[in-house]
C-alpha cells in the first residue's frame, strides 16, 4: 500500500504534457528517464581479421569460428562493462515507443596467436600472441517499442551503435631478440538490435535487464607493423558482440501505478484461458585462494569470479477445460566457477553444463497436460508458472507428454528445490545421487503420469536419456535406452504441532550408453589402455543404473520448516546426466523473517555429505574424468558442504540474496581445500 500511494503521489507532480493515458492496471512509463547500467553476466564478442597480406603474400580472412583453436582465439569475454543512459518514452494504453541514447565503457579483449593470420614462429608452442585487440568505449542511439502491464515493461530495441577500438601487434625477431611493435586506433559505426524488461520498484525507480546484439561492421585496410623476415602486415578488422546489462532507471517525474496493480500478486492472477509469466535470475559467485597442490582437467581453480544469467518466459494456454499446452523459451548466459567443474555437489544451481559466454536461446519446455477428473471434491487452482487458472477434481489422473525437467514433478521440496530463490548447492536442492535423465541444461522428453488424492500422490515417468555421459543429444532409441522413475508422495499433518508435511520416496532405473568402473580400471591397470578415459570411451555400451531417494519436508511452525534428503545409486556404471555422486545425505532449516518484521524474507541453513562407491573412487584415483570432477589423482574423503543464505525481498517480485558456502574435500579430494564460496543473486519474476 505504501509503495502504491507513493507512486501515485509522485505521478501527480508530473506536468500534464508528460502524462499519457494508460490502461487501468498498467504503469504509465511516459516521460524522460536517466540511469546507470552494468554487465549482467560475461558479455561476449568475436572479431575477424583479413583478408590480410604479410610481406605481399595474401592471407585469407580469419573468422572466430574457423576451428576450435581459432575460435578460442577469436572469442572475447569481459568483466567490466558499465555506463549511463537516458531517453524519453511515449505511451498510449499499454503500448510504448521511445528513443534512448547510452554510452558505456568496455573491456572486451583477447590476444590472437600468429597462426590465426597464417604465420607463426617455429618452435614456440603455443604460437606467439602477435595481435591483441580491445574495444574501449561504446555508444548507441536506439528506438524502442514496448508493451506495459501491471508493474512491468517489456520492449524491443533497434538503432545505431559505435565503438572505439585499439589493435596492438608485437613481432619478436627470434634471431636478434629485438621486438617490433605497432598500434592502430580504430572507430566503428554499425547497428544494434535487442530486447529488455523493466520492473518498477519505487515511485521513481525501476530495475531492468537489457540485452543487445552489436554489429560494428568492418574497418578499412590498415598497416600493422612488420614481421621480421616476412615483411609488412596489412589487414582489416570487424567486431560483433552480445551484451547483457543490469539497469537502474530513474524517472524524475515519477511513475503512475494504480493501486489494484500494486496489490495484485504475480502468482494469483486469473488470466482466463491463457497464462503468461516470466523470470530473470542473475548470480555472481566468487572463490578466493585455497590449498591446491595439483590440478586436473576438471579441477576447481582458485581466485576467480563468474556470473550466470537466465531469463525465461512461461507461456500457457487452456485448449479445453481439461487440456493445457505450455511452452518455455529461455535465454541463458555465463558459466559456473571453473566452467561448472571441480565440485560434485556444485555450488550454483543456475550454472549449466551447457553454459555459453553469450546469451543463448533454448526451448527448454514444451508439453501438453491432460487431466482426467475422477469426481468428488474440487479445488480452484490459481494462475501461476506453467499453470493456467482452472477448477479441477482433487482425485484425478494427469498425463504430461513433451519436453520438461523431471525435477518439475519429482523430488520436490518447498524449502529446498529452487536455486533461483532458495539453496544453490546441487546436493542441497536435490537428491544428488539421483541421476535423472537430461540434456546439458537439465531437460528431457517423455511421458509423466500422476494419480492424485488428498492424502497421497503416485507419479511415474518414462523419458529419453543422453546418448552418452554429458551429451546434449537425447537418445531416440527409447525402447532400448531410457529412464524410468516412480515416486510416492505422502501428505500428513504432524501430530502435536498441527503443521503440514510431505514424505516422498522415489526409485529410478536408467539404461544408457556407459562404461563400467571396475572394467575400465582393470583394463588401465593391465596396461591395455594408457589413459583410463580412453578405456571408458572404448567400452561404453547399454548398461543399467538404479537407485532411490527419500525426501522429507516438514513445517515446524508457520515460519520455520525442516527438510531432509537421502539418496543412493548402485555406483557400478558411469553417471549419465547429473553429477558424480553415489550416495548423499542432506538437510537443513528455512525460516521466514516474521520475528524481525520481514515476513517476506527468508534465511536458510543446510548441509550435505556426498560419497562414492569403491570402484568409482578407483576410477578417479587412476586419472578418470567424470561429469563434473577429476583432479588427475585422488586422496579420497567424503565431500562435505555447508550453505547459508539470506533472501531479502525488495518487492513481491524482486529478491536479492546473499549466499555463503563452505566445501570440505571438493571432488572428494583431501589434498584440496577447504573452499569458501561467496555469492549474490538477483531474482525477479512476474
């Protein structure tokens, strides 16, 4: 109520010329605005050089995707992007158009090995980095078209973009030791396309997330020094980039927000036959130095910071009174620490094994749900994420077919199951020994059937598995290789406390293309294979992996909840999808902030202990690489994690969280750690 009154009062101060009519439940965003913006996740750029000449010899143009090595050379990441912007909006009803200008500094840079331009220095490996390029300052003038509803504005942008760049070259003379250098300052003018979302958080302030693609075109030909023994170099350069910005906007004349819009909770809107929701989550996580006497390909690296960003739309339509169709496109960007490697119970639940340095669009979910009512009592279901508002029988059978995450229906827990708002450690928000079938982002295709009664529910699923461990491709041979899951959910009220709780027991059995740990260890130790990972690749065939989990959620008071999980798998064959855990136990508490007059805030504390089977330990001790871990050797100890977080509710739809985790024996290795992780998380939904 206070926010609504303040917004209305601020809007009254606006001059008549700055106001325009808007719908009865829509913010009026018209008028001038200013703001600041900064990098939201690692921005990504690529560039090309050429066609070039070296000593009069023509060299074909180098593109960043020419090969794996050249792609690495041509891709750039940034940890520093930020600037200011300003603009003006005009709004009629929910429709908005406007004009905006911004200027921001960047640090997009990457060295290019000499071989990228077609020459190198014999005997030097890797090739000498002769070219270093950097973009310094960007500016843009963009038009934007938007649609406003309640406290939100979604929009698309297009316009002109420019940037300054610098190219440096260093050419060593290996015979004399002399070094020749050259520098060229460039300027570019190109175009930009993008999209974004804003949410009003105060009478004059809005938070937003803005994505833009920038294509700066190609420079003219320029000279870039001389290679000793080869001659002068001339080339051309071109730059493109994908950028994601977090934004804070200030509207000096205020924002007009009707009271009914402010009071309407996002999860309680009845939109008839349609459902439209969205979310965005930005996580930044860092790790300081820790004891690490050696390192393997999948080891956690000390002293680093990484960010991840996701933005998702949840679209639904009710085809009939009992048939619903849903679609969830999602942009994701960024990586977990060490590219989501080095800890079995990984520390960022938003980090994907399919991470990308640029915003990547995937169709994560598309499924149809058919409900068969069995009569008796009914219940009203409000509009929500992947749920169109409807009335349905309490006793019912539901069938879901399409693409989804098994975690959407199995292993749920109200206190620890959503890394976007609660615990982030993989072994705390989920049963980590459950190797649920999924592609790299965590989704699969198949069928799920559920029978529901007031006292319990039984659900089962039959889904595709990946073609091999950590594959993004799902195996189409569902009659030979697939995953079967079944779960029983019991609902109760705890005697004495009169508080609700749920107990879930799940079983899984997956058949996938995997190797047997005992076999590949024996083959490696017998000298048949020099590398145990080669032995694993050569001996994969359809094998079964089975396991179980138990999951408890229990309210102790209206504000305090308890959760606990235990899970195990047989530990004989490789894991396909989730992580390198054969047995796990976890638990903790979640407390609402009512006692300190912050009922929408949440504080949580939890812990987990993970372990491996004996043959799985031998696999890593002999240099094996798993889904997430592999230090090249192993001094085994159980991996233990502690996590605590505080989720501060800024509005009904915006939450900022502060997270700390301590992991002892990361990747089950007593020789490494203990390791502290520090993180922040910004989450907004509508």
